[in-house]
C-alpha cells in the first residue's frame, strides 16, 4: 500500500489505497474513465482559450495527474503551461512527474499536503484550478471552505474544474450554489444523472484576495 485515507465504518476502519483506486481508470470505459474524459476536455479547452502567454495550472490532490497529462498531450500550447500538481503520495506523485515532464515541462509536481495553504501560496494564483477527486473525500464543511477560498487562489477569469459523486445525499446542488456565492459563474455541469459522477466548471468573476483564505482547506476523511 502506498498511502491513503482512513474511514471509520462501525467497528472497522477502511483505508483507501489510492494507487489501486487509479487502476480503475485503466479499463477506459467505466464511470471514472468517462469522468476523466470530461475533466481532460475542460482543461484542454481552457488552455486553448487562455490569453496569449503563460497559462498557470494548479491541481490539488492530483494523483497521477492523468487529466493534465491527457489535456496537454500534443496540445499546441503545452509550452505555455506552468504550475504545479500537488499530491501527498510520493509514488503517485512520481508517476505524475514522469508523465507531465513528457508533455509539459513547465508543470512540476509538489509532494505534500494540498490542504495546507502555505504549501500552495507560492504557486498561486492559477488560471486553471483543478479540484478533481477531492469533494467526495472530505467533510461538507471542508468542501464549503475550499470553495469559498477557491476564487482567491485564482486570477480573475480563471477556470475552476471540480468533481463530486452524486450518491445520496447529492451535495452537488449545494456545491453549485456555494461557487455562485464565492464569486464564480457556472460554465458547465456534466453528469450522467443522480447517483453517478459529476464534473462542474466555474469561471471566477469576482476575486476577493485574502478574504476567505484559511490556513487549511481540507483534510481527507
Ligand atoms: C480520488 S484521488 C483523485 C486523483 C486525481 N485528482 C484524479 O481525479 O484522478 C485522491 C488523491 O488525493 C491524494 N490525497 C489525499 N489527501 C491528500 C492531501 N492532503 N494532499 C494532497 N493529496 C492528497 C490521494 O493520494 C489521491 O491520489
């Protein structure tokens, strides 16, 4: 096991093996693979649409960074992209670093706790902020705190892409309202339906630097 989250269920404690979790991408047809396609496409399009010059991407809890790697593979603007993928698990981070180096040398991987704002601050603000695979693994309060802080982590006009499962109770309606309240406008919301996965895309319209920046965004359950 390469690390993971612990979740109490009655008398047992379940641990998520994140390396094993990533293998679910490999069949290429399952729900996670479909979600990855959507996230990848959002990032690819956002890089295309970014103003000329440097495009600053930041991905929290990036895992193997398959979304960034897919988006940047043969992308005509890959050379413009800089930023970081922050991942706690050193083995997953090493995989991400190898793959990213091949497609976008301006992106690097930071091994560490992406919930710790101090780790993130030197790498902000972002033009594209990727929050994939986080909101289903942290408390509702942590989701709210991360959303409230997200615009301050970005340039005005930035794209934020987020994911969350829609298993009952479906938190996505509240998440979408919380992004509105934080100063974002929704660009897209894609989901096969209730009980399934969801990908949201937000544009930062009103940035309130420092206003809602806590010292910690989230901790995985
Ligand atoms: C559900 S996976 C998502 C991976 C990737 N974003 C994706 O969507 O394919 C969650 C990832 O978060 C990482 N992780 C968990 N807690 C973290 C933390 N505090 N800081 C950074 N990464 C963390 C895990 O190691 C795992 O790779």
